[in-house]
């Protein structure tokens, strides 16, 4: 059955419109899939960021504790060094700087 010529042009336009619609639907499907991938990747990155923030906070706390311990050890070493110098009577000890101080202690 042959269609009238007056329907031939509208059917061609309809066919072209359907082809464009299918192509647009395919592009939309691809874009949606990419968006889903990007959203998943973003969620993973946010989880990583949260985990790294917690790890950084822990590392910063450990660093502060180590710095405090380092200062305490330095203070103790300094006191110990001063005590050893005092016992040995070496320069730098309080008794070596003021010889009369040890005489006063002996007299007192």
C-alpha cells in the first residue's frame, strides 16, 4: 500500500524526530551513568577526607605529646647535668661560679 505523497514529508520529519529523541535519550542515559559514577567517587573522597582528618588529629595529638615529653626530658637532662657538674666542681656549676658559697656552707 502506497501512502499519499502529502504524508511522505511529515513521516520523514517524524522519523528524524524519533531518531533525535533516541539519540538524546542515549546521551541522557550516558550522562546519568557518569553522574552516578561521579557521585560515588565524591562519596568515597568525602569518606577519605573524614578518615584523613581523624588521622591528622591523632597525629597532631601524638606530636604534641612527644614535644611535651621531649621538653620534660630536656629539663631533666639539664638538671642532671647541673647536678653532676656541682658534684664534680666543674665550671658551670653554682659552686664553681661562687667558691665562697661552698665555704659558707661548710662553715654553716
